[in-house]
C-alpha cells in the first residue's frame, strides 16, 4: 500500500509551531516510506480564508523544506461535498436540527446539573413535517447532524495503541451549518477518500472526533485510513502554551533568524526517545523517524532549547553550505573566516558584526595602557599568521609574568573592542597587521 498523508491547514492565519509539528510528522513518515505528502488547504470558510494566508503557508513550508507532492484547495471541490451530503441524506444519516446556539447551551447546562453528559438528545428526529415547516416559517434555518450508530468504534492507533470510542456517549456531529456552509469534517473525509489518504496523523485532541469520523468514512463507502494521534505541545514547565508561545509562527521565527533545521530538529525530537540534538538534513530526520519513538506524554517546547539547537547547528555548518547566504549579506569571505567565526554564532545574522570586526574600523578599548604599550612593542613584525598569537602571548608572559585572563583579555578588548569573540589566533590574520598595530595604539582602525 502506498503511504499517502496530508497536512490540512486552514488559510485563516499563519502556521505556528503546533501546526508544523503535525506537518513534520506527516512529512517524515511519508519520506521514510517512500510515499506522498499532500498539502490540502482547508479553505471552505470563504470569509476568513485568504489567498495571502494560503501563499504564506506555502512559503513557510517551502522555507522549512517540507515540500508537498500535491496541493489541493477545498474551495474548488464544493460539488464533491454536495454529492456526499446528498448521499448521506438519502441514507437517512444526515438530519436537520433547528435549535439555536442558546437553546443548545441551555440543554447542555440542564444535563450537567442532572449529572448527565452534555450529549445532543436527538429531539430533532422527533419533529413532524408540520413542525419543521412551522419552525422554518418562523425563520429558523436547519443545521445538519450525522446520525451516529451508538456502537463502539475501535481502531489501533499508531501512537496510542488500541482505542475505543462509544458513539452513544458523544453528540451526533454537526456537518453543515445553518447558512449551508460545511464544517471541516465532511469535506475532509470526502477528500481523504478521493485522494487515497492512507494515514491520518494529527493531535490527540482529535481522538474522540475519530470515532465519529470513522462511521462517516464507512457511510460514504470509503476505506478508513490508519490513525496516529500525537500528544500536544506544552511549555517548558509542562503547562499549557502561553498565548505568545502558542502563536509562534514560522514567519516570526524565520524573521527572528532561526534556522529551519534547528526548528525541525527540535519539533521532530521533543517528546520522543531520541536525544534532542540538531540534525543537518531532513533526510537524517526521516531515516530516524518511527511512531514507536513518540511518547504518550506531552512534548515540551522550550525557546531556550531552540536557541541552543540553533547555535549548535550553525557551529557545524560547512562553508560550502553558507557561501551563498554570506554573499547575500554582502560578505565576500573565505572559508577561513567562516571557520573562525562560526563557533561564536547564535543566529546567522551575527556573522555581519564579526565581518565588520575584520573589515571595518573598530574603536579599541584600552584598559591598561602600559601593558598594551608593551604588547605593541612585542608584536612580531611582518604579516600575522595563526602562529603569531602563541608566539606573541608567550613573549608577553615572559616579560610581564601575566597569565590567563590578565594576559589575554586586555589584548582582545584593545584589538576587537569586545569582551569575548572568536579565537584570537585565527582572528589576528583576518584583521591584518596594519589594523592590529593601529588598534594597539588606540586608533580607530
């Protein structure tokens, strides 16, 4: 069986870390199985869905490298949903209800006070044709519910194991609103059947929904996919995501300078038995993917961990993989520069400041003038090499008796104006003898 999975966001906003974790699990599963990853834009909400948000989702997935094999728009498929609607009506499985939202809320409150589950009582099924006509004459518009069997629905979830939903314990789901528009359920199932979706992978908040949806699959004559419901994200302390964290968009993280693979590595590994470490390719993440590794416990998303992964990833990236990005920043640097500065990067954009350190004037910080004067006098003549720093500091140590921070730190601040930074042995040749000597004299150079 060909593995075909789908990621189905609604283009009513930008996608965030929770969305991406679901998309990533689907993508990795498909790639490991040699299958297909379908992007389906659930844009049946014509008022809230926009072309701008749809393009934003496409752009975000492209930046992450989650390339789809097929793209579909639900807004182009209403005729398919209408046909499914008519089929369910003809089978007596889709029935009209006329209660308002307030009336349904009152019913649920009464049920709770009686210690009963707030399940729809199917009173609409008892209405006569005359009563329905009277309600419509009053201006009531029907919403339409799918009639569940009341039986137990069972499946083997790829993450949660054996699952059972007693459909008698849940309300008949509303498939069509009063205004005739579809909720996501019916269009989603129609598409899953037609596109041959083999696995539905999504958050565990959909487990109960799956029980009802399996019955709709069967009512429409479609093959029921396999299901996998993954735990939801929490914050670093295991609590609900804060408003800010829950709305962390891919666009925002990209604009903050995070690497796509740092984010993907984190989302792929949190909540699994694997160590949370950066991976250098999506292929590596796909090769390591297995549902058996996913824990039943919530996955904790920590921004500090993302920042650490981002830095670790940059520290491992080869020059050949960043040369175009350097050029895009106006940095015409060689491999020696990249290898020197990458251990100090937290975000890629930090490289611009370090490039300025070796190519533009820097105001030195001379905190101990006599010591720096001695240092200037002992600096080896001629061009500076990676050996110069060791030779120079050895001579200074012998003359002054200094060692450790007292020996090295004043030199760094005088030459770079910074308290910390790249390895000085490799930095000196990049700055060049003329600039180093000028800065040791206190000159901006």
